C-alpha cells in the first residue's frame, strides 16, 4: 500500500493506493481506515484501489470537531477526485463510506463512472435506528470524558455499562462481529475524537432523498449481508430496488464466516469492475 497526503485548508488528509490501472475510489467506514477497503479489494483486475481517509480516521488529521459530517467528508473526496488524472473513477465505500459515495453519486454524477455501496448503513434518512448503538456509545463516552480530566483515561467502566444494555445483548445474539466493532470504540484513541465522530455521524445521513437516489444512472453494485444489525440486508435490498442500473450481491456475513466474507466480497467487486 502506497501512502500519500492531500491537504484541504489546514487539514492534512492521508491517502492510500494499491494496484495499477483505472481508479476505484473506495472509502472506509466509521472509525475505520484504508486497510478496510484494501482487505476486500481484488488484485490483478486492471484497477487501482485508492482511499482518502476521512478527517479523524487512519492517518488523517481531524480538524475542528464541529466540521465532522458526511457532507464535509464528501466535499473532501470530491476535491481529491478533482485532482486526479485519467477517466472518471468508480466511487464506492463500505458503511459510512457507502453513504459518502451515495451522496457524491447523487450530487455530482458526472464525476463518476460507477458506484459501489457495500454494507450500507443508511438509505436516505438521518440517524437510522440501526445506529442507535453508536449514539449510545457516544453518550457513554461523553459522560466518561466529563468525569475524567484525561481523554486517554481507561474507559472500561463505560464499556461495561454498554455491554450490560439490552441493545448490546441483542446485537451480540444477531451479529457478534458488530458487537466486536462497537466495543472497539471504547479503546480507540484519542477518545474525545472517537466520541465526536460517533456522535456526529451517528446522527447524520447522506443528505439525499429517495427520489434523488432513484434518478441515479450509472452502473451500481450493492453488497449486503444477513446477520448484520448495523448494516441490515433490508437496506441493501431497498437501495437495489431504487437504483435502476444496480445489481445486488448478497454475501456471507463476517459473523458467520470471516474468510468467506472477504472472498465473496472480493469476487463481487472483481465481477463488477471487470464488466464496466
């Protein structure tokens, strides 16, 4: 993976690239990093996987907490894409990255040659019920940070409070992998930055209507899994029903079989990118 930087204003953002060929600008999820899309991107396809790590993610600087939003992240990606040479890239992402990609496809369709929405956590609205855990963790971390002077103070008590909730127990039954990811937020540093991201994005959305989604006119791959409380298959199916030129790939969930998840994800990407 080759690293670079892209600066917007006084915020330095990190980029990561692997492979050669046409560009697929493939974005990570909330509190993720470039390693997430790189893990599932197929090799030797004639495509380059390029990721701009969002503010406060990976090696990117965070900037002002008040400027953390899907809209701001999308503006950053649009600026970065405008700086690239070559034909229009495919735009795509996983979870939050899918919401950013969806917004960009709807607001600036001329910039993209295709769209990938993997494990979407939103359709059109803000603050979906499926992100209730993220909002609850943000509230617990806010209380923890209020109680302790140091943002790096051990957050084990806050994690235990969350683990004891009905919501956490329900997620553990339905999708254990989701719970592992959620519990990881309590250890992610700096903790105040993690809290700000969870609060901001947990209440946010792609900022596009279902009507706008239904007018998209580009090849689109949607990837969904069952056994996923945060990224329910129903959302992937709804997006597939709205976008005229879309195909839906239903793959094995990480909770069922992590290895099969990566393999099937990569296969779905390979087939889509080979055909467009």
